[in-house]
């Protein structure tokens, strides 16, 4: 598949759907990976990059989309602006929103 790493964890910058908890049904971006089974999520709006949510990978559903601009910012600066997270999620939802609602 190529979007998860060799251990099945979502990759940095990957857009995921949250399956469990208060934010269930929402989308977020992976801004950190804590092996063996946790990821740090932020969306730039309700969940800011400076206070990401730690989630078990069993509670998220990875999409096939990786926000390259988020990955570049994380690699270059070690952090990502909230505006960049919001922009990446908005672009994803514009192009894939109807597909997600239909379950595909």
C-alpha cells in the first residue's frame, strides 16, 4: 500500500479519520509517531499543533493521502503551523469529501 510504515503505523503527514472518542468521525493529520502503537494528531483548528492528541492507532483509520507540505514543514522546522494543517485538511475534504461520505 505504501502509506503506512513497515510496522503498519500511519506515516507523518498522513490524513486519518478518528474512529473513537469525542472527535470520532473527524479528520486529523499525523504530526508525530510514538512506537509501538501511538500517533499524535492535530487539525489546526480544534486540536492545535502545539497541543496534539495522542491516539492509539487502533482508533484511527488511515486514508491514502499524505499532506506533503506538512511533512516538509515537520522535517525542516520540527513543527508545523496550524494554518498549514487546516489548509491540507480542507484540500483533502474538497477532493475526497464525497468519497468518504459514501464509504469509499
